[in-house]
């Protein structure tokens, strides 16, 4: 059964509240993660706890238990001149910058009005409820090395 320290292989489909498909992983290319290592959103991790191989489940994850609510503080308007070398700046472009806590963050260009550029550091799925349909394909014990690294090794996981 799925519990902390297990490496889990999943097939899943992720849709938004409007039923539009956002992401999927099928049986030929399963998604693998370590239960309890906070690699997936908390609402999904909690819902998968205790499931066995072959189990299928539909899970609705609230924004709070998903990628969080939209944080208006992460939406900023800056000047175009702060993008040196970006002569073809366009809405939807993503780039890395240093966030308020000093960690690297991904910002998306949300709007451009003349010299004013609005950037948004929220996760693209922040504020949304997530609709997962999952099937459990495999469960095994994580190795000590995987536990130390916090991610899965092997053909479907991380390569060093
Ligand atoms: Zn590793």
C-alpha cells in the first residue's frame, strides 16, 4: 500500500474545473514519486495514502491543497528597461529571477503596456482546483539513497 517512503508509479490525467486537460502521464511513461517527500501537491499525496496497485481514484484538490492561492504580491509592474537584451519581449515568456526570499523563482510576463511590463511569479495553476484521475501502477520501497536525495532513481527517475 502507498505510505511514506514508498516509490509510487502513477498514470494520471489532470484537468481544470472547466474539464480542460492540463497534463497527463500514461502507463507507457508513468509518473514516479516518493510518498511523503512533498514531491506532489499535498491534497493529492493525502488522497493516495493507503491505495494499492491497480487502484483508480478521482481526486479533486482545492487550490489551498494544490499550488496555493494567487498571491497578489507576486504580481509586479516593472519597466521594460529591466529586461536587458529582450528586444522581443512578449506576453507568456518565462524567465528566472530572484524572489523576495532569495530563492530562484519563475516569472511569467503577464501583460505589456508600452514601457510597463507586468510580471507574475505565481504558479500557473495557483488559485485553481485540480481534478486528477489517477491509477496506481507500481509501489516499491524507496532505497536509502533515494530517501536521502528526496527523489526517485532508476530508469523512470533521476539519473546522476
Ligand atoms: Zn539522487
